[in-house]
C-alpha cells in the first residue's frame, strides 16, 4: 500500500471515529433515558477473546503433541540474507538461521498456550548455582553434547575448550561485548568465564547482575553463543554453520535459499519433529504471499491488512489468533550541542503529535478485523514494549502518573509546548531514513511518511534524507549515541530477554550499548540522567523479581515525563496463518509474537500431519 493510501486511511479513520463517538454519545443518552423509564437492564453483552472461534474464521489453537509424528519437509521461508554466518558480527537478518543451528549455555523456556514468562532453563549447561554474594555463577555442562557431523569438527563432543574459545571470541569480536565483558568496558558485568575442570563453568561478576541468566540464554544477535574451537582456523564461520543445535545447515545457495537437516545427535528427545527445513529466500512480500496461497509454503507472515482477503481467497488456510505484536522501533532524537530536542517540552510535543490509537488501528487493521467479529486487543508502548507482561505500565492508565498526558494525542497542547520552548512557528527537523535495512517492518517507509504528516500538524517540518543502512546509517546514526542532527527511527537491541536489560541498553549512560545520547543538563555531552542511571543500577543489582518490577515501574513513570526517546506507538493482538498440515502452530510461544519461542524457533515445535491439506 502506498504512503498516500495509508494517510488517506488515517484521515478516513479519524472521521469515522469522530462519527462513532458522536453515535455512542447518542446511544448512551438514549440508554440512560430508557433506564430512567424502567427499560430493559439485562443487556446483550459481547464476546471476549475466548469467543475468537465463534465466527468460523479463526481456528482454535490445539496442543497435539501427544499425537505428533516425526518426519516430513517443512517449507518455511527467509525474508533476508546476510553476507556472513559469523555469530559475532551477523546482523538481524541471520537470527532465524543462528537459532536453528546453535545453542547457548542456557535457554528461555517457551510458554504453552500463552506468552512465555521468560523463565530460564538449562541448555548446554544442565544446572547452575549462585554463590551467597551473587558474584559467582557455577554451571555444570550437560553430558553427551556433540557438534554437527561436518568437517573439520566431524561430530566430536562439545567440551570446555569450546567454552573458553567461545568466551574469548565474544570479548574480541561480539557486537555486544561492551555490554557483557568487563575486559572491554569496566562497567560491564562479566569479569571472567573459566572452566576449572571438564564439566564445570565458572562465571565471575563485578557486581550482582539480575539478568545474567538471560544474557547466557540469548541465542541470536551477537551474543554468548557456543562455537567450535576450530573456528577462525580450519573452520570459516563466515561461510558455513557448525553448531550443536537441532538442525544442521546442509545446503546454502546465495540468493536462493537454505536447507537444514535434523541433527541426529541432538540431546533433547522431545520436539524437533520434522526431518528437513527449507528456507527459500523471498525478499518480496507479494512473492511470498503468492507462494503461500499456492501451497508452496507452509506459512507466511501475512500483513494485517491482507489477512481477511487471504482467508477469503484461500479458505483452506487456517487463521489463528496470537499474542500481542509490536515492532521494536524507537524515535531517537539528535543530542548535539544546541539541539532543540534538549528541551523536554519539544520531546513532549513530538510525542503528543502521535495519534497512537489511529496508528494501531490502521497498521494493525483493527477496525476491519472487528467488523468481521474478530476480537482485537490494543496497547500503547511506554518506555517498555507493551509485550513486557508484569513490567509494562499502561500509558493510558493512572499508574503511569502525570507523564501519561504526553502519550495522549493533543495537537493544540503540542503547539503550546513548542511555543513555550521558543518555536511558535515550528522548525525544520532533519529525518534520516535507512535504505536496505534489516530488522525493519515491511511497511516502514509508509509508517515513516505517516509520522511526517503527524509532525507537520504540530509545527515540526520534517526534511528527509535516505542513506545506506550498513555503510552510513549504522556508524553515523544508529550507533552514534545521539551525535547527529534531527531524529531517526532505529531498531533497539538488548543483551537479554529481560525488561531491565531492555531499558539499560537504551537509557544507561555508562554501559548501554545502544545509549541514546541524552543528558539531563542539555549540554550535549552525552552524560545521561543521574536519576535514570540510579534507578537502573538498583534494578540491575536487585535479584528479587517483585522488587525489581517496582523499580522498573518507577523508571517508566519518570521516563514518561522526560521522553528521552519515544517508542513507536504500540500494537495489537495479531493473527497468523498456516496450512492445516502444520500442527502445534502457536502452541509454544515466546514473550511476544514472532519467529522466536524462548530460545528456540517456532518450527522446532511444529509437526506435519500428512493427512491434512
């Protein structure tokens, strides 16, 4: 859909919502009148999420693990391709391949018929214990682990030399080494990782680290993955993958696709049902959608706007309701000396320019789903993604405090804030957009254009430029920690599936690898905010989960006022599609909608029923 069409949908939705509110007001007044006259007070009610299958469109998620059969070839897909398989330097386009082939010391457990609560379990390490002072973690290696049977490793056992080599390589090459390794950054937590004997791993910390287990369970994006000690000598990790994971890369054709075979020596007896996974590289959304409808792919990430039409055209495809979905993009402001975004009133005005409800309605197709009787729940992001169950504070609720008003769409108030900050006539805002970027949504350009239109309504005048993602955007903008003009939209990263880790990577001035470069004094010195750093330090050192949640919520309330960065609006419960052959679809789930389930990929839990379509 073109950007013009998206903006037309926004303006049309605004008119429709205004008329709907007027109608609701009339209905409410009529109901009050009838009640006063003794009218019927029983009501008819409406169905909740539990009624999702009542209209015949939605297939109920069913756990068929007990009936699972092994075998078959899963035709999945890959929307991206990376020039290198190296775990230390690979970008987001390699995550799905890495998780199939490699393991970490620990893993995040999936949720069953619900979102994962991010409990950590064993993987290559089968058990662990903490020292009383919480500065030493001792782990025991799981016996019987073997590498993929490919030269030069040839299926040999996984051992402590691999652990030592992998940790050394993390400290030298990992893109996140400054957030993890103290030898790189004196503010990072891990002092050392050693192996005193053939079955033991000892991790020493500089300070208690509440999400260390999550760091060791992060299985993609330049984290603490285990690689064979032959790497960089007789094994070129840039050109191939040799891991301990459930699936082994058996074939790769550049620009064509990937083929994986089941690793017969894999340690876990359960799941990993299919014998082979094919991942054709399909960069064009329309091409993938056509292949899916033709039955050449078992599943495809169908955009919300296309879900209903695909179901109508191909009624044999199953439609499932999943978890909340929200992308991880953030609006990052430039904080060079003299930047207008040093004034929090300007940042607050930008946030109030965003019509979050309408954004979610349009880009998540909410109104059209509801017309078909499909229940959709929506949420706004705070400084945390709204998928952070138990940690997220709802910006619409009273618990967010006085900062909640800066999430409300209010053009007049935004103009007043700009005027108070000395910009009564608005001002030009350079907006730098990446080209050929990985990790961005399919409709990113349309979404960016809609933001432009929203900004103009308040007095911001966006001046757009597009630059290459790898060569220019990453070093000059994404990783520049606010040392640029204007604003950008960038994907956030984290070293662990953990709310504190997510906030720390963005807001912690000393150790945040993706620190956004603000400073409380507005000097442009990237020194951060002492209040933010203090709360993060408390949360990082607090092992008790409930107390840590309280600290995080206090930080969210503070950040709601400051608006040092603005997460993209939010999201909605989504719908996913697959052919009936795919069983256990959406039974095992991650903490949010996506291809990752805990530390595994969704196909790891699927099985193929050849008797179905």
